[in-house]
């Protein structure tokens, strides 16, 4: 029987962290918030922990930005480090990683096509990327269960 419950998607950037959540049935990802990165005080990690508790999250999905060739570069290493810090805060909720090549680029393009100005896009592009990351995970889980 598949694990039902809300999943959280996280797009880790050097300046901002986009967050999305799923519905309890694991069908649709929706944007939640964009957090400012706070490497010194780690208030962003605390806010994510609070969201995990608030939504009774069963899994956190962190985007792993591999290079176009699939290699693990500095961005992926930073995302994995962030995920490990987050995992320590949300234990026993598992943190999993999803290959998220070009999600921010795609999210930016989609928002631009919808007529959202560049300055306004900055505040939501990370949320849109988090939605894409989480939706990839939801689709993969649905496909593995044979659900269409």
C-alpha cells in the first residue's frame, strides 16, 4: 500500500528556497512560499521544519541540480548538504532527492510566457521550480504504482 500524505518539494538556491506541497493523495503539487536563504541563522531551515510539522509531511523532496551531462557539480553538492541539514531537523521524515536539471530555467520561461515581469518573477520562480521538482516525484510514484 503506498504511503499517502502531503509531500514537500524544495528548490534550493543560493539566495532563495522555493517550497511546494502536494495534496494528501499525491496527485498535484502547488506553490507554498519562497524563503530567503539564511546560511548564518538558518531561519530558512527552521521555517521548513515548521512547514513539515504544520502539513504533517510524510516526505521532503529536494531538487538535485545535476549538470547537463548528469554529473554532480557544486550546485548539486550544495543542495545535498542543505538536504542533510534539513533531514537532521525533520527526522524521522525522509528527505529524498530528485534530479532537477533546468527546472528553474523552465519555470522562468513559463512565467515569462505568462507575461509576468522579470522583477515579479524573482519572488515566485523558486516556488514554480519547487512545484516542478515535487510534481516529478509525484508522477514517478504514481507511475510506479501503475496509476495514470
